[in-house]
C-alpha cells in the first residue's frame, strides 16, 4: 500500500513528473523560421554515451529525453554492450513522497486525494485565471483536449499538465521512458550492483495535509501561462529535439538546451506553504549531493559503471557533468 500511496502522492504533488522542456523554435540563417520538423519513425540509434573517467575506471552516462517520437524504435546496441560489462548501475529515482499509512486507511484517503486536484471552493478555471489566459486556454483546449468538462474544475497547474500531455500526444510524441526497460533487462541478465539514489519525504499522517492542501491557493498562474506559451510556440522545437535524440545528433542537442520553464509549475507546489514545510527544496539539494557521491564512489571502486540522467540535469553550466568536471574528472562527450 505504501507504494500505491506513494505513486498517487507523486502524481498529485510533483508536477515535475511531466517536465516542460522548453526550447526556442528552430530558425534558419537570417532568423527565418524553418518548417515544422517531421517526427522521425522507424529504427534510430539514439544518442551516444557520455564518458566520465578516473584513471582506468569509467562511468558511462546515457542522457535521456522526454518527449520522444512515438513511432521510433531505439536501437540500443551500444548501451547493451556497455551494460554487459558494467559492475554497477546508478539509478536516479528523485525526490519521492512516502505516505506511511495502512491499506484500508489509504483507500479511505483516496477520494480526498483525487478531490485535491480541483480548485478550492468548487471554483472553475474561468473564475481563477485572467480573462486573457482563459481565452487562450479555450482555444488550446478545443484543439488538443476537446469537450472534456472535468478539466475545467482542475487547479491551473493540473489543467496545464493535462493540456501538455494531450498536445504532446497529438504531435506524434510521447513521454514513455525508453531507457529504463533496456537497463532493467541488462541488470536481470548480468547482475551488476544497483545503487538507487533517492531522497524520501515520509508523511506519517497525510489527512491533515490533504485538508490543508484542499484549502490552499497555489501560485500556479505562471505555470498555467508558461505551459500554454510552450504549446503555442515550442512544439516544433520539441519535435526537433526529439529527432536529435533519436538520430544521435549531439550537436543539435547542444544548440537546443532546455530552458527550465517547467520550474514555474514545480515551484507552485514546492514553494507553497505545504511544500516548504515538507522540505522539498532541501530534498532536491540532498538528492544532487547523493547522486554525485554515488558517481564518485562508483568511479573509485568499479572498473565500469553506468547511469542514466535526463539531459536537463546532465548538461549545462550547473549540470552533473560540469560538477564532475569541476571535481577533476575527465568528461568525454559522445561526439568527441
């Protein structure tokens, strides 16, 4: 039951499970916008692996991405070859919520949890967002969701999440994890050590928090507006980035870096009173430190190790690769 409740809490509290990787729309020379990219299909190689080295010890890292083309078949031969000789796999599980309740008590709490997705006092989106935002919402909802009336009762960040998921699906993309099933199969076949990196926030009595949550007004209007802007302007860029991952075009991945716009959705929860009381911000800092510690430990004791990380976390001046490089490790990109 703990796993069941944990999954439900993560879905309700962590909007970051559907990260909005926002990029600038692709442009040609002279600033002229290119035509919308066609999403690739069929067998594709995917990106190469980043390599972190310490002496003769190696850590291979697969940079993952979401969303990806629905009709792509990832040819994961390189990853499988590395996993066949890997002694340790580092699995990032993130910040997790664990509601420590019994099975029957958990079932009694589920109606309250589901109701917590809606606006306080039975208000609708029309009543809680600006007229301009609601007009944009109506146009996008008609295009991507249709006549579903239930979404009109959702808090803005949950309505934004549903709109994003629908827009991604209609764009030939999906958020399904392509990497972990391959890694899991290799773990089963070859039996490496698995080091799980997570930071768990345990809630011993969720009932008072649910009551507080249901009456809390979130600062999620920025999330709502940013999500609509991403859908209006950046779906082409998302397709281009998905194509770059699928075809292994690391150079294109570098010029289309994530812009972290989804943080407006995440902070609507993590910076709210409940989020601060539960320690979300501190949990994220602890998680980063734990992963870096796990990577250094693996590089110190294991000849070949392997990890997956989202490109959003892996690259950039504040990414995990930059942090390892600052510690003196050699980092080699797939295209070097």
